[in-house]
């Protein structure tokens, strides 16, 4: 019987075409919506998709499943899943450095130069001149010094930023002036103008950025989370923003995904 490979992603047709051209033989099924994915799951021996969207219902419906290929680096939601017992799990670690690093740079620029304010002024046809500060000379603290952090450090240094890091696994990294252990995270964040969260999510990193760490930040400091929603205590962050204790935040991930309409 021909192996059925289910690809569940908004770009699933592209992946299916590329895989069929390079590895003909299996039956590649492209699913861009959940209903289609669930309909084909019972016959799938392989599922490919973004880990956060591969939930217990979908994996459990794949009774012949042998292998899950996550298109993400993080696979924390799959690791403890009962339906994954006996199923091989692989991820895409090591390929996201440029993409995620450019995202971090974009978010730092948007925060630093108040890009939402620019868009609002344009929408309202308002002439509003305000300061446009530089990233040059600012302190960036990166929490989690993996492969993405290596790329981000190179880009940040090119902008003239000074970089520090937080890690229990590394004591030095090119371009990073100082590495703090996780026990000194609050101290590291207290010195930073921008803090970028890149650490993998696990029970040990749940709310690694919590009330204490956020209170340690400068009033002019910005927090950026592009790791996992659970790495940041969102209630503590919202309180800090509402009380004006920090300058701002940019989140690419949330503890609840997708966010509710309100």
C-alpha cells in the first residue's frame, strides 16, 4: 500500500509539490484547513505541520501514524501527548535563524521608532514629528543562546548594539559581551534596553520571565517574546504595561493560540 503523507499547513500544496518532485512514490495529501486534515488523518503514516497546530485530536485520529515531522523547532506540545507514544518525532531545528532574527530586529525597530504611531498618523493624515532613536549603542539581552541567538547577535552587532545573554548551557558566544546564568536573569534584564526571549519552552522555562524579572526592567525597556507564550507571565506583563512600568512589548507568541477575537 502506498504510504500516505499528510501535510497540514497553509503552504501545504507547495510542500506537497516539492516533495513529490524530489521524492516520488508516497501519496502526498495537502490540507490547508483542520477539517481536511482530520478527514485524511486515519490513513496517514506521516504528518507534517507546525507543532502548535498538531493537537491530540488530530494525532489521535491518525491510527496508522509512524512519524511526525514538525515544521517548527519547538515541539513541547507533542512531547507529553499520549497519542504520540511509539511515534517518531523530528523537528526543523537550525533553519530558523535568519527568519526569527529578522523578526526580532523588525520588532525592536518598530518599538524603538514607534512604528504603530506612524501608521496611525498616516491613516489619520496627521503631521506629527517625533524623535527617531537609534538601536546603535543600545543593550540587547537574549534569553536562550541557541542557533537563532547566534544569528540575532550578528545582526544586532551590525546595528551597533551591545549584546548580553542568559544561558545555563553556554559560557561564551561570539559577539556576546557577557553571559548571565538563569539565576541572574532579573539582573541581566535590569541592564537591558531590549530583552528578546528565545529559550525553548519546558516546565523549567514556564514563566521564566515573571513578575520579578519584569519589575527589574528599566522604565524605558522593551520586552520581545518570539519563543513560546508560556515563557512569559502574560498577566504580569499586561500589568506592567498598564501601569507604565516598562516602555512596551512585542509578542509573536501567546499562551493561548489563536487569540480570542476580543
